[in-house]
C-alpha cells in the first residue's frame, strides 16, 4: 500500500509477491491441503486485509500520542477501514469455498482440513492440537467483520482498533499455524505427527517481531518529523 495526501493506492508488487509465495505451496502435489488454485487469491486477500488493519493501528497510535495528529485525516482512516472490511469478506468467502469443495466431495483431500477444524482419530488416539487455534482464528475474523460492517462501530476509533487487532491476530493464526502445519498432517505415507511451537521457538518469534517494531518505530520518528517540515536539509533552509 502507498499512502499519500489522504489517499491509499494499491501497489502491484503486493499482488506479485504474495502470488509467488502462494505458488510455492500450491505447486506441491504431494500436499493436497496446499495444492489448490485458491491458494494465491487467499494469500492476496489476507494480505490486503491484515496490512491495512496494522496501518490503521499505527495511525491511531500516532494520532493519539504525537503532534502528527493534524496530518492524518479521519477520511484516510475510513478508507483504510473499508479496504480492510472488503478484503476480509473476500478472504472469508474464499475460505468458505475451500471448505465446501473439500467437505462436500468427501475425498481423501479433506484429511488436513478435518484435522485442523475437527481433529483426527488414528489408532485409538485423537489428534486435535490445532483445533482451538483454528476456531479462535475464525472467531476473530468474523468478529472483526461484524465490527467493521456497521458504520457506527467502524468510525468509532475504540471499536475500530479492536476490530483491526482481531483482524491482524486472526490472519496471523490462519496463515501461521492454520496453513503451514496442517499441510504436513498426515504425511505422504499416512503418518500423523502433531507439532506445537516450543517455548524457545515462541521466544524467537517474539524477539523477531519486537526487533521489527523497534526498527519501524525509529524510522517512523524520523519520517514524521521530515513530513511535518521540522527537519530540513541545510541547503533547503537557506533557500
């Protein structure tokens, strides 16, 4: 996304990057859960809803805690909220299409999705470690849509922030544990191995995200002062 003078422009690079990433998964014929033509559209839809949602959260924080409030119009935030809503509706529609196709046909390709949402029974043992995560992600996304669908809650910054937070976390769970892990369950030879992140893996993820936020914060501090005209090149000052 490119944000300029109160308007939001879509970047074609966003579509190409997420399409290439999706094709890496979709081209694996031995993994039926990923081998679907909807993989690329789902990647793009989820990116175009979680991205603007995070942008809205950042803009709300800037408006509340910095001098840059007057430079961020409510119209721009409203536009981003509408983009978030439409992209989330498309994402849920594609997910429902996938669920209908897989479960209605009742082929062997439904095993991974069945494991994700309902769990699998194998050799007298039930495997359902990801079931709570899958339903939590779906609940967050639907709740986010409900909050964004009505203008009153969409234009209220408190409910908008809640909706965007649910949106970003829900998509993160869907594209993390809900996409990568079920593709390996079961294995191509029919074995079932469950995976849950360890404590150390969680620490690494938190550290990586924290480092990204730190870099972004430092860059943002510089960018907003330049945009506001408070920091200028010495030659520009003389002119």
